[in-house]
C-alpha cells in the first residue's frame, strides 16, 4: 500500500489529504490568475497548479491549510507534478492536523516534556530551578512543537525539544567526567538557550521568522524574559545575571550572534554541547541515504563540506 | 597662581586637596608595607609613596577618597613624585567633591539634562516619547555624571551626557537634510543607546566595569529596561520593538557587539552619528596639543593612526 | 495619457522615441543575424528583437542612440516585449537628447553648479580655493551630467553633482557643530573627491568604465590633476599635498581603494560624510516602494541587508 | 613542614634537591662569567645566580639536571631569589628522578596505559585494532611520560596520556548517545591523534620542539607511521586511509594545522572531543585558585578571555 | 581539411573518432532512457544525445571510451549538438589512444622525462639525488601523462611534467642570480612537490580525485613516500626531513593546504616558483584569444581578475 | 688592526670618525641637560652620553653629522657604551662623507647606474623608453644613494639601486623562459616602481619618511611624475597609462597599498619579481650569521617566521 505522496509515480491517481506549505499567485499569458501550490505529507512534497481561480480560492488555499485532493501525477520538465481534479479545504470533521503532514522528531512530545521536567526537578539551586521552571512552564506547549531552526539542523516539528533533550543527556555525561562543572547551570542554560525560538519562529509549519525574531533575535528575547521572570518570582542574586549570560553567550562569538563571549565555564561548555548536537544532527541526516564508499551532499553550515561514508561501514549502522 | 597639581615643579612645596585614583599596597625590601598612590585634580596626576602604613591607613586611603596633603615635589627616575609630609582624609566639612578633581565635560550637567529634555519634549509619537522620558527620568542623575566609556572617547565626568547632546544636535542637522528620517526614532535611539552605561560602568570616578557590565553589557541591559518600561507604562505596539532594535544594533556589526545589524533606516544613521561624534572627540583631543606641522600620538581605536596637523592651521583653531 | 514606456501594457500599440541602452547581435537557428535591443525612457525599460538585420543596421542601432519606434507590446515568457514595426535613428531635427530618456537627479544641473560655485566662493584659503575652482571649472560640464557610480548609489544622470551638493550641505552642518574642522578643506575635499569620475566613467548614458578608469581609477586620476593644476597656477605649499591626501584617502582603507588611510581630521570626516550620503541614497531608494510593515529588497553594498519599514511610518513620509 | 620551594619565604634557609629547568650564561660588568639558573620542584620555581663559574661548571649545571643545593632566600627587585651556598649535581645514589620535580598528571602512568589498552582490546575491527595496538606498543613508554603540549593545556609530565584517557571516556559517553558513531574509529583516532608528539616534543622535562617537530609536525609524523605500520603488518584496506585522515584532520582547519578538514563523521567528533578536553583543562587550571566573585587571569588560547567564578560557587567545587 | 570537431559547423556531416568525456543517463518524458554524452578531440568538445538505449549500451558508452561516430551537426538552443547516426566503441584494431583526443603539453613526454633526468643527474648531494631519482623512477610513467590539476592551470595531458620542467628552468636562472640557494634542494623540491598528484588524481582523462586524494591530499601522500624511500634506500640524515619539509610547505600557508609554512630558504623560493609558473600558465591561456585593447575572461584563482591586453601589443606576441 | 667601532671591546680606547645617527636631549636628576647619541660606522653602532651640554652643542651634534671622537669603551647594564673624552664636528677638511659610515650595497653606484642605463637602451618601444629615461635621468643621483626602504629589506645606502638591478636581471631570465612577456614593460616597470622612494624617504642617512611620503606614498608620487613626464615629452598613447598602472599595482592588493590590482600580465610578474628579490634579501641577511643546524631570528615581514639552516649546508655557502 502506498503510504505517502512520495510513493506515487507518473501516471498514478491520488485521493488523499495534503498540507499546503506555500501558495503563490501568478498570471498566465492569457491574463488569468492561477496558484502554484507546494503540498506535502510526511513522505515528501509535490507541486501543483490550480487554474482559473476565483478571489475566494486565493483566500482559502493558503499556506498551512490541509486540503483533500484528487488528481493524477504527471510529468513536467523532468519533475513530477500533480494535476488537480478536485480540491477542498478540510474542517475539524476531517480529523487531520498539520503535524501529521510534516516530518517530526523521533520522540513523542509528551515524553520529551517529561524528561526536561525531570532535569529541572534534579536541580539543587532553588533560584536557578524556579526561574527555569517558570519559563519552561510558560512556553511548554510551543516548546514541544517548535522546530529548532528554519533550516540546517532540527528543522522539523518538535525539533527544539528533541535538540534540548539530546543536549541534556550529553551534558549529564560530560558533567560526570568533569566534576568542576555546575550541573544546575548547565541544565538551565540548555533548557533556556533556544527557548526564545518559540517567539522567533513563526510556528511549527511555516518556516519563517517573526518580526521580533528578525529585529531582536531569540537570544535577546529570552534574556528579557529571564529578567522579567526574576522580578515576578522576586528572585534576586547573581544567578539571574549568570543565567542571562549563559543564554547571551551561547553562540560563542560576536560574529555568530553573541554580544558577549562565554565568560563562565558552563557557558563555554554549553556552547560546545550545542555545537556537537547540531553537527551530529546535520551529519546523520546528510549520511542517512549515502551508500558506503560514497560522499554525501555538501553541508552548507559545515563549511560546505561533503562527508564520506567508509566502505567498511555497513548500511544498517545509521539506518 | 598655581591652579593645579600639574603646574608644580620639582622642588615646589604643596598644600592642597587631591583625589586618590588608585592605591596599591606593596612590601619594601625591609619587609615593611607601603602604599603607592596615584592622586589627581583637574589639571593632572602625580604619584606618591605612603611609607610605614598601619592597617587602618590601608582602609582609609582607598581609591575615590579625597585627601588633604602637604609635601614636596621631588624627582624620581625622570618623573615627578610627591614626597608626602602630611595626609588626611576629608569630611563633609571640607566641602569638596570628586567631580572637582576629575576632568569633565565642557557643558554644565544641568544644562545638558535640560537640552535632552527639550528633545524629548519635541517628539510627536507618544509611545516613543513616553518610554524615552520614563527611562531618562529614571537614570538622569547617573546619566548626568557618567563617562561615556572607560577609555578612548568621552571618558570624563559627564562624558555620556555630552556625547548624547552632541549626537542629538548632529541628528537634528542630518534629519533636516534627509527628510525621510523619523526624528522621533533618531532622538530616542540617541538618548537610549548608551543609557545602559549607567549600570555598565562603576561610576564617574573609578574606571571599571560592573559585573553585569561584563556579563551582559550596556546593550542588553537597556534592551531589558525598554521591555520593562513598556510593560510598566502599558505601552504596546511596534514602537517598543523598534526602540529595542535601535539600541541593539547601534554597534553596527556582530563583531562590534551588536547581535543584529541595523535593519531600520534610523538604526543605520544612529550608528553613523555615534561614530562621527566619538571620532571627532578622539581626534580633537589627540590634536589639541599638537603643533602645526607635526603628527599626533597614535589613536588606538582609529586603527592606530597618527594624525597630522597641517602647517597652515594656526594654533588657536582648536584651542 | 500614457507618459512613458512603463505605462504601456500587453496589446498596446506604441509610437514614440526611445533610447537604446544596449544592443547585442546574435544568430538565430535559421542562421540569420538579429539584434536584441534594450530601450528606455525615464519611466523604465523594454526589450525588443530586431530581425533580419543588414550590416549597416548593426552600425546604426548601437547603444546611446535615440530612435523613433512604432510597434506593439507583446508577452514573451511572462515578460513584456516590444514587437517592432518601424525603427529609425533620430537626427538633430528630432530635438531629443539622451538625458530626456534617463532617470536623473531631482535638482536642476544649473542650480547644482551654482551651489557648488557658492561654496567655492566662501573659501578663505586662496590656494585651496584657486585649485578647487580651476579643476571644477575645467570639468563642470561633465560634472553636471555624470552619474556618481555605475551602480549602487547615485547612478543616474547628474548623480555626481547631486551627491556632491548633498555632501556639502551635510559638511556645513557638521562644521558648525565641530568648530575644529577646517571648512575650506572639507568643502574642497568634497568637490574634488569624486571629480575623477568624469574620466573614470564612460559618460552619463553608458554605464561603463573607461580604460583609465579601470587601470588607474578616479582617485589617482584626480590626484594627478591636482598636481598639474598647482603647477599651472604656480601654487606651492602644503595645501597642494593635503588636497591630494584628502582625495587619496577618502575611501578610508586600502581594501576599499585608498592607498593611504585618512591622516588629517578633515580627511576622516570627508570619508564619513561620503558614507552617510551614499547610504541615505541607497536606503531611500530601497524603501521608496516598500509598504509599512514590510522589508525592502536586499541592498548588496550594505552587507546585503534587507531593511524594514515600521508600521507606524505612513507612506507619505518617503513619498 | 615545608614541602616545596614555593613554601619558603625571604630570609629562610634551604637544604634540598631541585631540578635545573634552564641555565643561561652571561658576563658580569667585571668581565666574569656567571649562570642564571631557574630551578624547580613540584611546588614551583625560583631563580638563582651562580657566580664565578669555571668552564666545567657550565657543562655540569645544564637544564634537566637535578642538583642538591643549600642557600638562603633573598629579595631582589621585589622577587624571591636564591643565594646559593653550595650546589652539586646528583648521581644515581641520590635516588631522585626528574618526574619528582615536575608537575604531573593526577593519574598513575601505569593505570593510564592499562586503560588505553582496555579501549584497544574492545575494538571490533581487526585492522583498526592491530594498527592502533602496534603504534601504541611502539611508543608506550614515551607516551606515558610526555606532556601533551609545551604550553596552554596538559603541559605536564604524562599530560599526553591523561589527555587521551579523558578523551576516550568522553568518546564512550558520546558514542552511547549517538549510536551512528563508529567507536573503533573514534577510539583509534583519539589514541593516535597526538601520538606524534612523542617525536615532536623534546621530552617530559625540556619544553622544546625537536627539529622534525618544527619542520614536519606531529600530524605528519604519525600519518607516516600509520602507513609504515600497515605495510609492516601487511594490512590493506580503507581503514588505513581513514585512520590517517582522522589524524590529519583533527585540528579541524588549514589555518589550525590540518591540511584537510574532517570529512568523516568520526573525524569531526574527534576534533570536538579534543577541543572540549583541552578547554576543560585550561579552564579548570585558570579557575583553580580564583575566589568566588572574581575573574581568572586571561587564557591566551581561548581568545584571551578572563573567566568569572560566580559567588554562588563555593570553593570546594573545583578544589 | 577539417582537423577537429571544433572546425565543423551546423549542417556538416561527420565521420570520425571521439573520446567520451562523460556519460549521464536520464529518462525522457516518454519514460525511455537516453544518454547525454560529452565527446571531445584535441580541438574541443560537443554534446550528443544517444536515444533509446539498451542496458548494454549504458555499460559500453562510459567515460574514457573512444568511439567511432557518424552523424550530423545540428543547432539546439543556440549551441551545436551532434545528431548521432551510428556509434561504436573502438578496439585495439582502431589504433587510437585517449591522449590523441585530449589537449596536451607542448613538449613531448619523452623529452620532458629526459630533461628532469638531467637535472637529477646534476645533483651533488648523493642522498638528495638518490631519494629523488628513486621516487621519480617509480612514478615516471604516470608523471609523464598526469595533468598538474583538475582545473585552473596545467590541467591537460602531461601538464604535470610540463609544469615541473618549466619550474626547473626557472629555478636554474634564479639560483644563478642568488648563489646562496642550494640547487640540489631546489631541484629535488620541484621534482617531488606535486608528484603525489599521480595518486591524487584519477588519471589523465577523467578529471577527478581519488579517495586518498580527497582524504589525504598529494602533499601527505608524497611525504609518506619520501619516508618510505629513505628507509628502503637506507638513507639517514637531515636531508630526508628537509625534503619532506619542502613538499609539506610548498603551498605556503595553512589555509592553502600546507600544515607548516616554509622554514628553509629553498622552501620559500620553491613556493614562489610554483606560483609564477602556475600564474604564467593561467595568464597566457586567458590572453591567448584576446585581441589587443580588450579584456580577458575572469581568472577565478587570480582573485577573479580580468586581464587587459594593451593595444600596442600585436597579436603574434602570444600566438 | 681594528677597522670599525664594532671591533672595539670594553676597556679599549678609540680615536676615530663616527656618524651621529640620532641625538636626543634629556635632563639628568641634577637638573642638567645631556645628549644621548647613537653613532655608527659601517661596522655597527654605539651609544654615548654627552654631559653638561651648552645650547650650541645641542645645535651642533645633530643627526647626520660626522664627528671626530676620542674616548673609552665602557660597560653599562651589559651593553657597550662610549665614554667621550673629546668630540668635534667635522668640516670639508676632514674629507669624510656619510656614505662611508653606513652599510651600503655590494655594488658600486656608478656601476649600477650604468647597468640600468643599459636596460633602458635595449628597450624597443620608443614611448616607454623615453618616459623611463626621462624620469631615471631626473632622479638618478638620489636613486643611486637611496635605500629601498627604512627597514625590512635593502635598507642600506644604494639599496634602491641594488634592488632594481637585481630585479632587472631576474626579469631578463624570466622573460627568456616566458616569451609572452613584454620586456620593455617589465624593465620600465621595475625601474619606475620604487623611484618615488627618492621623494618618500628623507635620504640615505636618516631613516624617516617625508611628509609627502606619509600623506601620498611613493606610488602616487611617481604616478604623478609619469603623467607630467609624458606631457613634457609630448608623448601620448596607452603606454603612458600602462606604465602608471604597472607602478600603481605593484604592491598587488589594496591592503598592501595598491589601489588597483595588477590587470596586465607584466604587472603581475613585476609584483612577483619584487617579492622574490625582497624576500631573498631578507632571508640572506637573516641567515648570514646563522650556523648550520640553527634557526635565524624571526623575520617580521615574513609572517614572523624563523628560518632553519640545514646541517648539510656548510658555512661558506652564504658567506
């Protein structure tokens, strides 16, 4: 049985739900308007043209809408294209939700929220614990769905939560090996470092930045919130300042977006843990479909390198 | 009449007030402790040794203390040095204050506060005006005394206010020539851009950074305060975000400390006005004592350049 | 009434004068030669193909020629294209000139020459005044028509004069605020700094560099001319050298084309005034057609930034 | 009881063994030769002058010699200096060895060799295991004593072994969290990556580079040895090439000394593990003697940053 | 008579041998597979489509195969394209070899080998001579055919030998002018510096890197071989190390691929000779077809510059 | 017999001529003025104090004066110092000239002028020849004495001429190997490239820059002169422009002082020849006194590298 849009070939008929990821209006040479739709499910994406549209169609078939479509897969300039026979927007009756049509993290959101909660529970410094818990509770719904970025790494539904959970586990191992590290700071820094992304990114479906994301960035957003949380919880003391510093400096350098470099031991290590987890995610995905003895596609944020999978690595290794 | 410590020569006796700028304890080869004091008034600075000190002396003669001293100017390794005969800390009875012993801005603090107030008064966007006035009122005492930096430019008492007033006047001229500029934004950006220095710097006398100055920096400090002010004044709208962006981006680039580059017309111009006023201050001081036909000392933050004063410039020009 | 080529739509007929901005010969698959013409007036540009050309056509319809054309606007691959019915080169009888077909500065050339003359008139140092006047007079016709660059900023007819006049006014304001600046040097530096562009650029119509523009550049060209002017006027003294230095250093750094960095106070300020005026021009044009709440196209020479126009800015602000 | 040279104060007499770290000959103003000796034990270092030396003294008291000294601690220009009464080189009878006079790793060399051996034992790819074991066995004596560098990090006796053991444990944790990593490659890469240092550095006592260290560097040295080992063991296959690549690329970039960047997943992670362990070592030592609420000295290889120890960290934390 | 594929025009018939440089399979919109072939001879290259292919065709018409073709030159989108009538692979009976179909060095390979041999013969230091001769003999067949690079300079058959011979002659001249240079080192360095390319590049026809080329690079490859050669020849002494250093450092800097910068006089000069010969080759080819008074195409590895050929240079000059 | 000041040791008496290279006035702790003189001859330099000076002494013993001195060599803080018994300025009667007291080029100035003249004589393009000859004749006296720089390379009397002659010979060899090079351009470019140094540097004795050297630099100076020469000689044509370009671009890049990069084949090669000759000079001098098996002092303009002299290089090699 065909389970996703990517399984269909030229000539096949379809009758399925798809999510509109983007919709752009254009005018044909005969002067009539049409929409170019990119539609997806978890398996991949396909392009379609919706011809002869009325103004209300334009308002209906917008990005982030789930539609029910029938039609046929055709070939156009070497690419698959969907010829639409019928298309309608869905309602609550259809019982479909965007997350079902997007790639998402391998762990369940509930499970991830629980793990983060457990790390907060283990903290011993009450000030650090209370601020972290306060901000985490405040944003946990968005946190559990948000991607970690619009591209490059963890750019899928619940990517942020997955990135944070992986970093926490890495931090736990490292803190065991280097006992001079303050676990409370490390855990709190990890939980808060990208939390501003829930306001920086437009949401789990549309890969865009909000205005405050563009003008302030997720770092300044959450530094503000830590300040506010401390006032609301009536917490004073250097912990507040240090937590703000951990977030502020986690990109490592001015040219990477941090107005201050890490000046606390845990801030430096937070930056490195962030790096390792982001790179492992990029490398694993780049190599996922690469056969032993071949090179991956170029990975732009890793200086555009193309990675090699040795011939003595067998395929199941990174299934 | 000799008006300052810099006018006294080797062999002269003194009987005057001086401000201790720094005091460092050391041990002589005979095992006894002594203090090396750097003392100043508006005219300049002199070094002195205070021998055979008791523990209470160490606690008394600390930096930022004004003392009354008598003694004689001697020569030591080619430099003037003060041989102390008597020294005592001052009290309120002496009616002296640190500002009298430090170089300061050429304008009166009150006058400068009034000018800034006038610029705020002229703003037409009520949201911008209210936030700016709120933060300015909150910090105006410190603002009227703070230097603009610990070194390089405007590093004197009331240097911050002087820098801001000069920038406001420059902004007024520029906005007249380029009518597309929003004066409210420009004035507000100028008034707020370095206001975080009142919390970043340790005060008008001691040239040091506070802990939050080091870990967060004046940019993040005031971005936080704008957020808080808006909440307190119950102001919503894009103005809040744009004001934060103006401050955030005023260093121009990530490597110069701004996590976002200027993305608003007025933000770019704010950055350039800041630059012009800072450079004029550095250049004027470097050239102040240079004779026509000679080069100045090197100016470190201007790529270590040494500036030339043409022979056809006569001395009164920059008296 | 339709006032320019940009007002015509698909299906319209035209009968008008246009300027050939570029003409490229190619061979069709049937082996016959044709010309691809880009033709413009002040309102915009359109492409046309001239089929079945004879060798003399190739020599006639070259760039910078004004032609009279009749034809019809058609659609080709989503773009407007002009189908030519008749085309002829113009003669003096047609009473048309290239400047009428190109975007140009908002001020009248005569008016701008007069303003520059006034600034020269106000100079007090006779040597500086005479050299500046001499070179200005020598090149004033070309100066009044030349663009300031082939792209990025002020790249329109009379753009150079407009750039210089704006800079002079900005300089006047700044010199009022910072009295240590020598106005004569500042004005002379501004008038001369880009004057070499009249030899560097191929002229107001064709956006190209001359050979000496490519091999020497406008800076070295005018530095040579200052030398020559001084000899011709029998002027000696440091003023000659300082004027050459002002021009030489106005790009600020070696990597930006200045073999010496600014070593004179006025040289540094000249560089900054140049920067402000160029950036205001780029930003104003980028934002001109942007609606409040939207971002502009990317501005390449401003680190490829895209600028935001706040929602509280209403459209008439930058008409 | 005083346990080391650092515990003695001005005026104290000493009668102890010390190691000569460096000896430089100079001529006094009376024309007579003397030696300036820097002598150390595990607690620290002191300077002494040896006056009136004969040629044979010069040959005797060379760097890396252990001597027995009596004398008195004096003060010279604010520093402690040792006035030598008697000095003699030691023999095997004295039962002292250089390692007793140098700071060294907190683990026993035997213990560290055993741990590395265990990691080799666990490898599953026989080719990787045999090459690694061969080279490790060949150099294990020097490996167990060598510092990891002449300065910056792990620059003490057995520093190399300590660095490798810490990295192996970190690698084990990381490989558990990211199962796509090939443990054999990671362990082999760690064991071999700095093994060339046994030929690059002059030995555990003198902090200098050998000629081949300077002209080739430890990376090329061990890449050569892997080649040779594979030939000797008659091992063919991509494993040999990949091991060479892991070593070659472990500095990450050309400007950091790696002629190829990491092109294998494990090569990238090897580079990051190396980084974390080196930085933890630098940070822990810089903060060791810093009180809560204070900043450390500047750490040159970490962009010259000075790290802060929060006030809520109590001293035992990194005892 | 037409001597090469580049001489044929649209409409001409051909009946000739060509070399397949690349073959890529694709599927037409009718679902049938076809091959896109790029075929060349010494004069240039042409594209062809081979329609309706069977699986065995795909295995036959692979890159580096010489084929005999008949067909007709047609026009497709402004480019020449070959319409194939018949195509067959060649056998030894055809007496054709790839080198006959590729651009190659202007000197005969035998002649070049002889010249290099002569330089080796002239060496006076026996150790340097024996190692150089050993490695040269070992690789001389591949050396005489290999290009010097896959692109940029000397990227033709026997390009490596031609580059080396030119450099040797340049070295001879320079060593005559600067007698402090050691000719043996210079000659040996030149002969060995790119010899690793015979293992780094896939061969004279296919412009690709081998796996060891990608993971180790030609520098490390030959450094290994020098080590091995010395062991095999039982040569010891600093000469071995210095030869390795010459090769290792010949790219000049870390970011250009040399893990050590030149630390020997001859190493620095080797780097500069390499540079001059590579640049002369790039410049001569870029200017070859440029008319006096025009600019060449941009030369990417020379900072993307476009070179000018002066009008007073007549064409035969660089014929 | 002792031939120079460097041969004298502590305790020796002297009676000789020396050149004052610098003279600085200071005040002793007893309030009396004295001069610190650095005096040299070809062998080296020595410091002396001239005590109890009268105002006329200060005016007499200035830099660039040759004096006759008697005195004794003493030791001061580990350095030799001259105790002056008598000192008098010389007159024409003494028949001494500064060049006798400064290190100078190994070739005779007359000989070098003749060689340059010969290269000019061989030029075939009359325009290039006439401009080159004109400027060379104009400056030949200064050219024959000037150093090529104030430091780094060829910083001795006649260093400029020596640098130019070496470059011409190198150019001749290179042009023989690469026949596409235009010898006239190459020779003219070499002769003119640094000719501006005769106006940039203060002269053969005092290592300082003139004002026009600092504000314009030798490149712009000679570019101006080429322009002027062409006008004076009534030469027109592209040769003038190309000669200016050769000089303008000979530093290779903007950040190295060339406002245009080399855009002509000969300009690129001129830059490389300049580089080779400067580096050979720096390397030869750095290695001159280095024993085989040792490293030289660091060479600042060669990225601060320290060069190694192999043990198999015997000393006479670069005597």
